[in-house]
C-alpha cells in the first residue's frame, strides 16, 4: 500500500477566511505590538516592528484584500513568517492574525479549488486562490508576489 504524502500546514486566522500556508513558513507567533509608520506605504502595510533585533514589516491581509482592518485587538497577534523570495531585505515579515494558527495535515486530494475562487472587485485578487481544505474555506496567498510588492516599500 502506497502512503500519501502529507504537508504539515497551518490555517492562520484572519478575518473573513483563514490563510493556508505550509508550517515551515511560520517562524513564531508574538503578541500584538505597536508599529513604526512606514512613509509611502499602502494601507495594507501596517508598519515596522522590531523582532529579535531586526526591523520587519507587518501586513494586514484584510487590507490587502481591500477590507477594513478589524477594530478589536482582542486575540490579535502577529505571525512572523519566513521570507521565501530570497530578498535579503525581507528575511521575515509580520502578518496580523486574529488568534492562534491551527495545524492541518494536507494530503494529496485534500485541497479543492472553489468555484469562482476570487471576487473580481477585490484588490490584489491575483495574489491568492480560494480553496477548501478539510471542509474549511481558506485562501492560499502567493507569498512570493506579495513579498515582491512589499519590497518596493522597504528601504535597505
């Protein structure tokens, strides 16, 4: 009997729909903290924070999709993600999340692309796809494209 490959993944809780990412992308989850404003950045770039002696940008996926940032800070955390693009200015980035990430074991055939996976009126809709995993709707972001867009606002 052939075993099915398993990808250890995480559902990161953001408003509307969680993000699905491989677990190796997550470096740490930290408590919410205030940001340093980043001049000239779009609304979805919340600002910069210090983490382990480095300054890194924090983004809001809600704002990235064109939705307002949740007003409540209850349960709000920052997921520190490992950069995947190889850009030395983006070794890590922060993502505002609304709770604790949940482990999901994704096996071949567990991901289902949803009909009409993207709403055409949403901003940046080409940078993620809508899926269902273990009966849970989720979004898979194109982190490489998001990092490339983010890099244009980050100074060396």
